[in-house]
């Protein structure tokens, strides 16, 4: 039991220390604005093209407008949200720049000659986009706005990447898969215990998911051992010294394996800055391995209330990701 607790404590401390410093920056930053602005241009170009087709081929107007309506239904309020984000960037004369972008696209697209066949193909393209079939990085740009306040729904709506740990040394011979929201950018991690990490907003956001595997000296951790951690109120001993337990759940079972989840927070001191971090962590035990799924969000201590609100919004995401975990050896 003591070995398990010390290793859980070590892993949690390691994860907190490795929260990306880029994730501590305000999420309205240069890369995210470039991403959103690019998506805005894509969307405005589509709307202009639909209108030009309707004007040039009146008999195709109904189908063109229906295709755009289907797209708008799939991504409601997308353009308004893009504009709001761009306006919040503090760029001088941003409204004039947006109007200039629209005018330049209108002039450019109006000069192009579009055949009837090309018009039909474009209408079909818009219909496919309305089903979510949009090229990268525009799809990620749309999704990170669409699901910002409900990130778990990005997975349940079918927008996800399935990650496999097969052949990765950090996985320590555990072949597993999990589903991650499509708009979260996959990145490498420096710790040998972290298989991969993902950053929200296509790599520019405030939130981080980490997948970890740690080897245990014990041959197997069973459900009774996990229950003892809770029944004896020893879960607090799993936390690093600076961590404060905010919430915990009863012992859980994921993919028929025993585990637990905890939610914690702390003010973290770094050489050049201080941040307030909250995270939810799911841990399950498989043979002599401890598998962790950690979802964290961070900001400056002055923005602690925002971190608390954001942590509550990503907690369902963490549960959703954890519930997608599949270990191939258990299904073969």
C-alpha cells in the first residue's frame, strides 16, 4: 500500500511540474488569432461563393442556400464568435481590417469564372462541410470555437482523434487507445512516464490532457487495495505537499480495471512566474502498471476564479476521455 501511495504521489507531482508553460499564457495570443482569422477568411469566402453561384445560376440558388444553411446549423454563430475573438485581440482598427478582408475576397472571387459544373461541385463541397468534412487546419479552428464551453461534446459529436500507444517506448508495453478532441493538438512530453500530451485550441489554449504509464514494483493492484485508499481516507496521502484535494469520487472501474479519480488544485511557483493550477486525474491499475489520464487548466493567481470555472467545464471531458480508454490485451 505504501509503495502504491508513494508512486501515485510521485506521478501526480510530475504531472503538475510538466504542465505546459504555453498553456499558462492567456488564450488570446498571436497563434490563436492567426488561426481564428484564417478560419474567418475561409468562412467568408464560402459565403461569398455561395451568393455568387446563386446570382450567376438562379436555378441553383435554392440548393446553394440550403447547403449554406446546413453548414450554419452545424456550426451555429461561428462567424459571430470568430469576430468577437478577433476583436478581443486589441489589434488597432480591427473592424476596418475585417471589412477590408471581406471586400478583397468579394473582389477576388467575383473576377473568377465559375462553370455550372464547378458550381454544382462547390455546392456539394459545402454540403460535405456541413457534415464536418473540412480540411485541416480550418476544421480545428472551427471546432475549438464551437466546443470551447463544452469540450466533452466534441468527442460525443464524433470529432475526435483516436490515439494508440502501440510501439511507443513510454507506454511500457501497454497497448491502449483513447479518444481526444480533434481540436486539441498532440505534443511530445519530456518525461519518460508521459506517453503524449494534448493542448486545447489547436495547441494555443489553457488546457492540457496527459496520458501516462508508470511501472509498479507490485505484481498487481486489485479493487480491494484501491477501496482501502478511500475507506481509510488515505487519498490525501496521494497528493504532493503543495496540492489541495478539492473533490474525489468513489473507486471506479475502467475497461474492467480498478482505479480512482481525484480533483485538486494549487498555486505553483516557477522561476519566472506563478500560476494557479487545477486538474482532474483518473488512475487505473493494469497488472503492474499505473495508467493515468490527467486534465489540467492553469492561469495566473489573479485569474483563479476563471481557472475554477474552466476546471469544472473540462471535468466532464476528462471523464469522457477516460471512458474511451481500451487496452487491446483485454479485448483480444
